[in-house]
C-alpha cells in the first residue's frame, strides 16, 4: 500500500516533467521551423532577384519602377499585419501593469520610423519621378528627420513603460541591437547633415558619398533586424497558444517578420541604381549619382 501511495504521489511530478519535456521539444521544433522559414524566404528572394534580372534587366528604368512599387506594397502589407498583432495584444493602446503608456506604441513608432520613413528616405533617389535633385534631397532629409523623431519617441516610450512597471532596462539582445542601431542612426544623421548641408568642402563631400550610402544601408538593415527580433519574442501571440507553433497568431507574426526582411532586401536591391534617363549607361549613372549626392 505504501509503495502504491508513493507511486500515486510521484505521478503528478512525472506528468509535469513529461509536459515540460514536451514543451521543450515543441520549442525546439518551433526554432527549427522558424530557421527553415527564414532560409526558405531567403531562397525565394534570391530566386525572385534572378527572375527580375532576367526579365526586367539590370540598370533599366523598368527595374527602377518595379522596385519602387514593390517596396511600397511590402511596407503597406507589413503595417496591415502589424495592425492585427497590435489588435491581438490584451492592452491595445491602453497602459497596463502599472504603466501610464502602452508598450504597443513602441513597436508601432519604431515600425513607422524604419519600415516607412527610413524606407522612403532610402528610395527617394531610386524612385521614378520628375522631382529634380533638390526635391529628392529635401524629401530624403525630411523622411530621415521623421524617422529619427519616431525612433526617439519609441525608445522613450519603452523606457518609461519599463520604469513604471519596475522592469529591467536593456535586458535582451533586442535591446542591445536597438542601442547599436540608435548609435548608427545618430552618427549617420550628423554626418549627413554636416557633409551635404553645412560643409563647403567639395572634395570631402565626394569622399563621404559612398560612406554615407553604405552606413545608411547598414543602419536600415540593422533597424529592421532589431524590429524582427522584437517580433520574435512572440509579439501578438496569446500566452495560451505559445506551445503551438502553427496557430494563426504565430503565422501572422512570422509573416510580419518575412515582410520586414523583404523590405530590407528590396531596398538593398535599389542601391544597384537605374538610369534616371533612357539610354544612360550604368557607369554613367553611377557618376551621375555621385554628383547628385554632393552637389
């Protein structure tokens, strides 16, 4: 009887241990499925790029139009998906857990800053239109300023939210990558403003053009990677459904992440440039872009 009693007493512990092992197995399967999803997405993006180069061509106005339209469709789709994720969060845009301001303003503001404003800034010199160089330069500066403003607001919101809820600051890889991205953003903003608005040293402007473009692209990709890391923390997925990696919330969350990386890929593809006038060679266009940036 005693041994039977011991077995009955130990059974809940064995069940709990078994459930924990199952949850760990499910989590590992989820990690592998996520990795497979990203690898599949990268492969699909590579195939799309190859097909684009074959059918649309390299350095053509058609490629410029195609890329500009595609990027806009991607970020519109991302904000639709993000809206669903925010809608599924319990507190919505109301403060919770002792905070006067909702945490959900943080991903919203950071997404506006980088998926929209910074993307538009990056595409301002790579989209068709008859704005003229001064118009493109002004739009580029305006969208970068808005990106900076929304980023600072988003960072301030998350610090206030954590402070009021007595949570630790800078407690994840997402936080530290965001800190590094914010540092790059400030450096890029200061260098760009000084080099292309305040400085009169034409030789120094020429040397800064390629560095400015490279740092801008790196900052943009780093920011979208930071946002995707935030989404990877099961954002928008109810706690009761975390164990199931194939529920609708999980799929929408991963769709948002895929759209973010697709935006990054397409913006980088736009750096290949396209002739702003028919018949201009790619090398001539590169010289034209260099002149545009420092004039």
